[in-house]
C-alpha cells in the first residue's frame, strides 16, 4: 500500500513545521502556503461595522472589537523573525512570520499586521482582531497621493489566538454603496521626470524590459545572523518618454515566481520604488522598498493600475514598436553593478546597496573564502599593477574547475609553491575549502605553474609590450611537456594551455621591472587566470528564453528532473585584460579580469560619465571604457576604437604607480570565484 504521508511537504526535522527558502528568508516556501483564494459570493452584514477612526476609542473595551470593512492599499514582503536557538516549546512559534498591510476605509488608513499561521493562509489572498500601539521604527510606504488621513499611532493585529481573527475577502460587487471604500491609487512616474524627483521619493513605474542581470545575493545589513541574505537583480526598462531606461534594483518581494521570470521584452510594473542617487553618476536609479510589488506580462489582468492614464499611454507607445528593433538592444545575465564608482575615492563609500570597504591585501583571501553562493562584494585594496596580459576570444565553453585559487608560497628555501584552493563552506553544496596539494600533484583537479617553469617561460617575454612570436608547433610542444610534468589533467584546466596556439600568438604581455623578484617573495597569490563566461551578458531571444532564465537565475529549491542540454547564445566580448595586482605590502598578489565597456549599447554603459580620455591603459582602468563611447552610431558609420596593441603602447605608465583598486567579487558556485577589476584610483 502506498504511504501517502511520505508525500507531505514537511521539513525533515520533525520539531520544525516550516521550511526556509534556500536563498533568502523572505519568500514563501512549501505547500503550507495556500494560493490566492477565490472570493465567495456571500451576503455582507454591515450593520455593526466600525470605522478605522473609531478604533482608538475601542482600545481596552471588554465587549471586543467590531468588524472592519477595509481595502488593502499596500502589502509588504514577508518578514521572518524566527530564531533557530529557541528550545523552549512554549516560546517556540511554529510559523514565525509577519507581514504588514496598509488598509483604508472612508475615514483614513491604518497598518494591519498578519502574524504567524495567518500568513500561510492569507498572505497570498487577503471579524475579530486586536488593536495595539504601532511599532515606531518600521518602514512605511509613502501614501500622500491617497489624500487620506493616516492613523499611525495604532495598528490592527491579526492572529490565530489571543483574540481569534476571522478574515473574509469580499468581492467588489458585494460592497455596499454606503460603505464606499477608497480606490487603490498609484503614482506612476515617467523616465523623463525621474531626474526631478528628490532622493527617497516613492513612485510606481511601468516599462518594457531590455536588460535583466543575474540574480545575486548580499548580506542583510540589519541582521548579523549567518543566514540572512537578500536576493536582487538589476533591470533596465524603457517607457517611451526618454531614450534612457529606468535602472531598477529589484529585491525579491515574496513573489519568487515573478522575480525569477523577469526577462527582456516583458512589460514590468514595480510599485513603491524609491529614488536613489549614487556618488558616481548623475543618473538616478530606483530601488525596492519593503512594500514593493512587481508584475510582469501575464499578471496584469485585473490589477487596479490598468486604468491609470500613464499605463494607457505606455501601452499605446508599445504598439508603435517593432520587436526586431527592440530585440537587438536586449541582453541578459552577466556581471552588472550600479551606480558607477565615483571619480574620487573616499572612505566610507557606498555604491548602490554595496558598501565599499578598503581592506588590507592580506585580508582579501579571507574575504574570498567567506563568500556564499552568488554573494556579491565590492572591496578596495591598495597596491601596484605588476603584470598585464591581453586575452582574445574567451572560450564559449567553461572549465569544470575553479576561476580563482589561492596559491600560498612556501618558505624562501622552497623551489616550488603550494597550491591552495579557495572554497568556502556553502549552504547549497556543503563543500569546504582548505584542500592543499603540491603543484604537481596528480590528485589536483587543476594544474599550476611552478616557479621554475614560470621563470623559464617569462625569460622569453620582454618587459615591454610585444607580441609573442612562438610558432604553433613550439606552443603545442610546450603545452604537451608541461601537461606531462604537471600530471594528468584536462586541457581546460591548464593555466596557459587553455588557449589554442592561435590565441597564444595574439596575447600581449607586460610586467613591471621588479615583478620577477617580487613574485618569489609572495606569501599568497590569488589566481584567476580567465574571465568566466557567467561574467558576460548574452543576447536575448525568445527561443533561448528558458535556458537564459535558468542560467541567470538561482538553482531551484526543489529537485527537478535533468533538463536536456541547451545551447546558450554566444557572449559578445572580443577580449579582456588579465591584471595582476601586487598589494602595498608586496606579500599578497591577486589576479583580476578587466573587461572595458566598448559600446554604448553595453548595459554597463548606462550612467557612465563619458568624459573623453586618451585611451591609455591607465585611463581605461580609471574610467572603465574605451573612448569614444557616444550614442549608437548609424550602421554606415564606423567608430574606430583603439586596438589592444595601441593601448599596450602606454602600459609603461603603470610602472610603480600607487593605486587604489576596486574589486568586484562574486561566488559562482563550486570553487568558481569571480574577481573583476572595476576601477582604479591614482594615489597622490
């Protein structure tokens, strides 16, 4: 006989009755969360209904609370307040969730709090209740445009016990005329009006999505717990009022299905977004608030905003568009961070939701090892650029091994370095770092260059920018000999031989005059020898939609059957610069990839200050783009950007230049760590 109980979606630990979502604490997870309920067609008795303005007078009355008839105006995301260290059964709450609602009747608005089990039953849907003093420190939506009186000193508390709460969803057609409730009001803003809004102003927006970044995570700054993360992604959307898009920082708003389905060519509505301005750009962006709700194509039917004049104007504008022309401007995934870094480095410095800290180079290894899956950090270190090489045509296929490893040098009397893999303990796969193996060990999943081999190779490389002239046969024989010396590893895992001979002949290299000596004295070298494909955006197409959504999103929380292999569209990147940064103490070095913006259609170009510069390597590192980078040129007009060879002619400027380097770190799963050089500042 089949055991039906085994199919119930309950946690493995029987002492707990709820699941936490895998990637954050704010999304509903599990079958206990009931979907939106159908509204029953029942008669409504309004004879004993009390108004919100009269609730304060009823506080403490022994006859109990009379029914309320209100309309939900705003809904916050879920908030998990549970603590994993509670062992007292009497104090333990089975479903420690809460959610705030702003509700209104004809007398005004008031906050309503949904507690514990009622969140499972009613969060997706929405006559007894309790009235209590309002919590003063919580965030609140901006509701001036509703033109209603706000009762902020008290709030309605709904719970399953201690005054059992009874909720009923009333269909619009059953509302009595004499109890007319205020309509939900919106405050839609055009892109052309955004610059005139003050910081922290709340607004609603609608737009056609043209770019969707990958889903990333940051640690919640208000919770020091080890598992408190926020998930977010960057989105660009056009509304027809300007050629510039809305730049949206969208955090998960307890709508996981919608959040993970955002893709280009969809109509996106975001409510209660807040205006922000960064130090590095005059272009404002919008970020989510606790009350933000998002809707995409397929979710708009029946929503109150469909009758808003701004929404109707947007729909009329979309009817004038040609899908092919818009598709050419769409992109998805890859590294993206906004706003651009400011022109002058100051401490402390903020970049959007990212707090930028100046850390010692010796602490960088600890920062890398502490990264959790898809966690993004931006850090600054002081140092010098010790080596640069240009790599053409990154592979579309990816190695199965890591992007960044930590190689710790042994004592000065040792001829070879020890290779140490950097991998932190991740919640998603449970792997742990600290695996150490000699550079020539056959058990290592990746090969490392020994110092002796590196010296032999670098002896043939001039410290001035030149093209290597090795023939294909020499490169092949060298790769074969090194592979034999290092042990049996895959060709993709080699530090140098992951490029074919044609690519090797195109590499440009430069080293500072002291790098050969300084390299021997390093205690730690964070290796990152190639640009990861997950760092680059890809063109969007409807045929690749499902594959791109899986690639740019987070792995599912539930087991899913293996998907058939899907081919992603190629990345648009002609090459990148591999930069070795030597810490100010000259004991730690880190390899980072620098991929400059080369087109105004690159999503990263939005908001960049386009001041012209001389296209030296130092000026490119300082600005992040090649010049000129103006508006998109007509097809018959060719803009000549400097070639890597021309840029390398100026590489001598880096010799001995003291810099502050901004690094973007992101854990990409397994032992893959993305280390990107965002910008450099000259120290004067």
